[in-house]
C-alpha cells in the first residue's frame, strides 16, 4: 500500500540548488534510511515530506487520513508546558483516555467517574498502551512528569519529542537523527522497539549500526540522483561499491570511444551526409559521459605533528564530585604513546568532565594531572564552532595562517586545506551561518586538526556528520600516530577506531575494558546476573513518577489485567498447539502454508508479549 508519493520536487536557496526533480515513493512497512552528504538538503526533504516546508516545484501526495509524525533535529516545544502536558498533546486518543483514568484514580470517592474511566480503558484496550507509555518514558529517562520544558537540556527536549512521536503511534514516522542525545542503552532499546514495530519509517541518521539493524531499504542521494537499495546497510555498501566500479568502467570505455570519435571529427570532410550528422550529434553525448567524474575526496594530511615524549599524561589519584554526585574517586592512569581509548557510559556519568580534567578546563577536587612537555592537545567539544557574523568559511581557516606546514618542509594553502575537508572553492566563500549543521561540524573539526595536535580528544565527533564524512574521518584517525580519546555513541565508529574502553558506570566507578564496543557487548551479554534482582520497567507505576509512595502490591486494575492475561495466554497456547499440529495433518498447498505460517508467527508474538507482561505482574505480587 502506497503511503506517500514524491513527484519532481526541487528546492533552492537563492542561487544555490539543493536538489531538483526528485521522485520516489514510501510504501507501508518500509523502513527507509536516507543517506546523503551534508549540505545536499536532507533536512529540507524531511521538512517537505512532513508538510513543514514547501518545495519550489513538484508535489507530495499522501494517502487520505495518513497519520504522520515528524521528529526534527531541533524540536519546538512549549517552554511553559510540563512533560506530561506535552505527551498529552500527542495525536493519540488513548493517551487522553489514560489521562482521564489517572485523574479518576485521584478521586476515589467519585465511583461513577472512576467506573466510566475504567470502562473507557477496557473498551479501547488501553491497558497494553499504558504499559508502552510507561516503558517509553522510563527508557528515555523522562521520569519527572511535572518538569517544565524550559528547565530541560537540549538532549532532554529531543528525547521528549521522540517520546511524543512514538506514543502518537503514527502510520509513517519521519526521523531526523533520532539517536542524537541518546546514550548507548537508549539507542539499543530504540533499535529493539523499531525492530518489533510495524510503523513505516523514513529517517536520516549517521548511526550505521542503526541503519544495519532497522532498515530494509537504503535510499542515497548523490550528485542530484537517487539510488535505492532493497536491503540493510551492509547490502547498500556492497551494491554501492559495485555501482561505483561499474561507473568507473563505463567512464573509461567512454573515454576510449571519445578519443576515437574526436579523431574522426577532426578529419571529417566539410560535406556532411545524414549519417555523419547523426554521428556528430552522438559525439556530444559521448563527450559528456567521458568527462564525468565522481566527487570523492579523502582528507590526506601529513600534519607536522610534534613527537610525543616518554611522559604523556598522568592522572594521580584524581577525585571529582559535584555536590553529592561522584564522578571520579582516586582514579589513576598513565597514558602511553599511540593509545586509542573509547569512552562509553550513560548520560550524566561524567564522561565530558573527565575530558575537561585532562585538558585542565576543570580542576580535580583531589589528586593531580601531570602533562608531558611535548603534549599538544586538540580538543573537539560538543559546543562546536563559534559563528561570527559575516565570517566566511575561508576566513575561519585563515585565522590560523594563509599556509599550513606539513612534513618534510612542505606546506598547503588555506584553500587547499579546505578542499581536502570537502569544501570546494565555491563553498569556501559561503558565509558560515549558511552552512548546514554537519558542514559546521566538519569545519570545526578542520580547525582542531590544523593546530597539529599530538593528543586528540573528540567529544561526540560523529553527531550531524554525514556517512561520507564519517568514512573520511575514520581513515584519517586510523593513520593518526598520536594519542586519541573518543567519547561517542556511534558504535560502528568506536569499533573501527579504538583499542580499549573506559566504561563509566556512574557513582565514580570506571572500568578499563580491553576491546572495542562489540567485544564489550558480547562480554556484557554473556555475564550471568548473579544475586541480582531483575526489575522490569513495569515495576514502577506511573504514580511513582509523580513522587508518590511506591506500591509493592498490584493495584485493582493491575490485578484485573493479571487475571485477563491468564485467560488470554491459555487461549493463545491452545491456538498455537492446534496450528502446529495442522502443519503435520493437513494437506495444504504452498500458498496456504505461507498464510498459516504468518498466522502462527502472529500467535507466537502475541503469546510472548502477554507472557512477558504476566511475569512482570507476577514479580510485583512476590515483592
């Protein structure tokens, strides 16, 4: 079923054309990852699809009554509203039913209002959605429902907007960098959520693990052309490589043919036949094909980096806390030449503070940081570049000099340097404020690297960078001979770059893990939970988020749900056994087998879901 059709849309800003005459469709069940370089109009396309922006030409036709939700990079929320009020504005009538039920619970003396609210919950099967409601808010760390938007950080606002989009339960969900501002635990939860969801997705993300595990189609915009690949990210890489190789082969053939035709054109007599006129017309097409070239660049810099001495950075019994929140306690570590360390941990565990302690931007409460004499830091922070009014891209680099020294006495100009960072000559004279978010990050990265650091510290360097730039950055860092510390939620990036991890567990606990992120996940998943009580997200009812006293036993409605689940699980198990036996006794044809297999799969999924909820409620009864 077609949800949305895009027909010949174009978008320009002044003389700058982002894209023109783009056409594609989005069908029910598709999970599309949209890939393109920064500055080519990805966000504009998402805004056009969601109806927040109009195209210069063409049209977007959506199915009648199609329910669409859009998560932007910088969501606009009412600053005076609370988390709960924002959620209740979602275009989902069940949320309003749950809100009415919660309100009825606060007035137990009004039995008529309570019974009406309870009946509405039953009629709309709102109990399962209430479970989802609690799970989403809990996993995204939106626990204080009375917190006002104006007191929230940018990351909290993004997570609130994501929760609102998910709870709206749209048919089509359009996402612009959904994993930004999420820690690794949240990202992995969101992956599982989308993997099980039937919601149709169209998203832009730099998270290649996310693309790999969620998407069933990758759509790439390159040099104004759309290419579609029916598969996940690995399949896309394989087929894209084949396409580029084919492009190169065809271009080489065209060049050979062009040489032959050029010779013919030069010796052609003045008298022209109809046949020769046709050949002349074809010549222009051959010429255009022969002069095609891909605009693939790599950052190839042999920076004039000062060698590190025997002493790099030493941390001696460092302690740091903010009020009652402990970040580090008697932490000791000596960095060695060539170390490549990744830092992971939940938001708020002190990762950025740790980096600031190393560079001296924050002082420890106890202990000392010793910096080697030859150490020169390059610190890429999350704040990004400071934009000056009227400043052009080329001016940013020229602040460091018109020429940048390289090894062996060589040098390159500021213009050449920017070209290696994927800024062509025309883009170099754009005003910085006109750059996309990803382009600003790339320019900022350029200013950090041209200072010739031998100790690089990168705090979330992959946010807002396109996949092409990420590959370029990875190749540069793989050849970087100095020390490297990376804080990142990009698991693909971490796997490729780092040798071991500092795992920030919180409450001043930091573990040194000898491996990359995938190694760490395998290790974590293999650990047996000895003497640990597994607490489900359902163990904390909504009332506890409002700072009411925690209940240890089932509420009346939870008890009713528990009894209902027992009946439903018994019926589903019976249905499952009946279907499984029919596969051996019935003489079905291939089509019927396919149909019954889908029925069986749905029954098993429903059974698993209801059994999991039943176990959660059982655990509550045993507390």
